[in-house]
C-alpha cells in the first residue's frame, strides 16, 4: 500500500503548471498501423481473456531501469513536445506518458482512437520521447526494446501560458485526479480483489488504454482500459470531464469478467491516508496537529439515511462493512479545508480533494466496506473503501457497474440535516472513589464530543430542547450532554463511554441530535479501540 511511493512520479508541479506546447510539436502515434475499435470490441476481448489462463504481463526490464532508485526514476521526464494530440492546436487536452522502471515493470500499451474512422493506432515506446538527463539511464541501451509505458497523465489548457495536469493513471489500476485547488490526494482503483483476506490481496492491472481524440476545444475525453489479473478481466470506459469549475468528474462504466470464484470482490475501491485527526491528535508524535488526506467515510444509504463515519488510525487492522441496497452514494471526504488546522506549508492537506461516488445503475444489495490499517507515517495509504456485492462471485460471471466519481473539495450532494463537523476524544469522568493510577477497566471513561453544524441547527430558537441519542455496541454510556455553540452556528454532543467487560474490545458508537421527535442531524458512527491497561494515561 505504498501509494505515495507508487504515485509520487505523477506529482508534476500541478499548482505551477508545465510549459505550454509549442506549435512545432509532433505526434507520437504510429499512423501506419490501425484496427477497428469500439467498446463492444473491448468487452468481447475481456470476456474471451477470462476464459483462458492468466498470463502475467510483467516483464524483466533492462538492468538500467530495474535498479532505478525512486529519485532517479522521477528524473526521466516525458517530452511534452510529443504529447498526444500536441500536433493539433484545436484539441484542448494533452496526454503525457510515464516511463517503465523501478517497480513499474508491467508494460502498458497505449492507442489513439480516431473518432472519424473508428480505428485505433498504437503509440509505441521510443527513447526519444523522454529526457533521461541526470537519471543514470543511457537511452541508447533501450533502443529496440518494446517496453511500453508505465501509465499516463492528462493535462488541459495548452493555449494558455501553462499546461495544467488534472489526472494520473499509474501503477496497477490506480488513478487519481485534482479538484479546483489543483492538489493530488487520495486515489481510486479499477478493482479490488480479496482485500484483507488471509491469502493476501490481488492487485489487477490496467494493461492497455485507448484514447478517443476529443472534439475541438472540448475539455472532456473518453478513455478505454483493459484490466487483467489472475482472478478477473475487465473492460472500462472513462468519460473524463476536466472542465468543471469544482474539479474533475469521471463517468465510469465497468464490465468485470471473472476467471475464478472471488471471495471478496471490491467494486470502485478508493484509498486514502489518515494519520491523525481531532479525535486522535496524539496518535503520532509530529509537529503538525492534523495529518490526513480524508477525514471521514460519508454514506448516503439507499433508504435516504446519511451516515458520517470519521476515520480512525487503529492499533491493528480494522475491517467494517455497512449493509445497504442500491446506495445513493458514498465517498472518502476531506471536509476540513482550513489551513490553520494543519499548519503544513509543504503537503497542504487543506487542499486535498474529496472523492464522492454516485452509482448510475442499480447496484442491488451489498455492503460498503471500510478497512483502516495502523500507520506511523504519512507515506502509507492506510484507508480503503469499496462496494462488496451481496451475491457470491463465481467463475465465468459478468458484472456491470456504472458510476460517477467527483474529485471535488466537497461532495456534490449533502444531507438535508445538519452534518458532523469534527470529532474530539479525551479522558472522561471516573467512578466515585477512583484512585489515581488505578487502571481497572470499570473505573475509567472515555469522553467523546461531536460537533454538528448546518441547518436546521442554525435556525433553532435559544430555548430548543436538543438532546443526543447515543448508543454503544458494548460497554455503557455513563454521561451525556448537549451545548449550543454560537461561534460555529451548531451544537456539541458530549458523552462518556465506559467498558463493562473486556476493556480492549473495539466499540462502535452511534449518535445523532434530536429535538423531541424531530431528527436534526445525520448519524455519527465511530469505532474506537480502548488501549490496554498498561497504555492508559489516567
């Protein structure tokens, strides 16, 4: 899960841009070869591949590439003069390719699709497409090798002073995009297979891409991808809109064909990083108060209920699922965009995009899964969320999922009720007669405070009787209170949880605010793992 190592190469200075493409640019396409292409053809190809044994596309790279250190790999730069469609000034988009090397040893084949003829033309690897200065690689040693590429990235606005990168596909089936703040953050994947299963996770690869030449001036492009792995193949269509003011929008049609039975199939997986937040400020000893790409899993259930599940950096792997039928949407959200809460002028966590998924066909019954892994640093993605279909997945199946991804600062939809703003946690009340230093599980409490903001809280009269409805999966709630917080136009719910048996069993807490019979807020759902007695500080 070393996503930052995996994808750091895609971090072109998106906030600064790259030099514009000159008028004398040439095309990297091999116009002498071409074959008919359509999405139907690609689906048929993936279906036929699933009927045959898997053959790994990974290849042994020349030693000069296989032994590359990450910093030297990043010095191999694609020549933007040869970007795809750079020879046509009327096209508003450009595609730049990543070099194979280091652990990127799966050759990804690229093709350009002419929408007028319907033919796909290969884009062959050539050393002259790259600048190898200071990388330690001699391009002459690569001549004659059909290496393919490692991935690609998309840029817009070639007519302006800069070419701005907006999306990147690199490594396995990982991809990500930016919002209006022009900052990369969390990632998505084409498919997840057997995540958190004892036999280990399988990471499918996007092995080929087809780029359909955009209409003149359009900032929307259609890209097709072939996915391959030991357990499944897939045909994907990405309609990528880079022209929205809030950020990138991707309409995705995914057709998955199974080679074998899959114990845990993850549809539309997204991965992020959560090191420490308001509820875990002391989780790791850093100079920054908060460090996370996302702070919550937000779910809009099929029955209309909104759930906010703040993320957690646990002591051991935690895997939770949330039952649903035809979910209306879910995503890993970065709601806190206040620089003062992070004070990080290097990584700019306040600018990280949220990722919201909206199903656009019927997904049926299943579960939204959330896996949280312990991490001691910000270089590891420790958060994974995806959809698990309810029906067992057998070999020879065809599964079809359509959905839209919004890479925006905030999701495009929000509850009609007040939402969770922040979660806080600390020492609570203790039993009468408690002796300092006594770490008996029945004599201490953990206090939680949840801040809710938005309508209708901001319109309640001063004498409104607002209470918190809170429950726990184990243990007991020993204290509750609510407080109006005028500075944030919201309310704070405060409650203490106390264990009644095994003090280290994870507890799931659920809370929302009410005014009589009126529900005021979305549902706050949280999992907390009590520390072992020897690790308690009170």
